[in-house]
C-alpha cells in the first residue's frame, strides 16, 4: 500500500514540484495533483508544464496516482444557469 497526499494539503501558491519534493521528505509514496481554473495546476498549463511535473515526480520517486479538480465547484453541472453548465462541460 502506498501512502499519498493531495496537493491541496500544501499552500495554494506552492508549485507542484515543490509540494512533491516535500511530500517525499515527509515520507509519502504518492501524490495527487490538483487542477483548477487558475491553480495549483491551472487548466491553462502547457503540455511542457505537465511533463515537467511528471518528470520531477519520477526523479523524486513519487508516484502520481490520481488527479483532483475543483472545477466542478466553480462551474457545477447542477447550476441553474445554463451558461455556467456549458462552461463546466467545456
């Protein structure tokens, strides 16, 4: 069994690579990356940004086991506002 920690356990402005390094130092084997509208890993992150996070995790010996997202809280599919629902689908 691997012990894992979610990126939201770290300060919101902390880069994923720094949080992964700390997770390893704290004894975690795995890390859950968090994607949101503007961060910690923003939706606008480039493929190069995402690859850099993966490579950093591999070098640190930390598995990236899952991805969490807060987008559903910002743009819920249950919103009474059709525009909000459409943006959520997007």
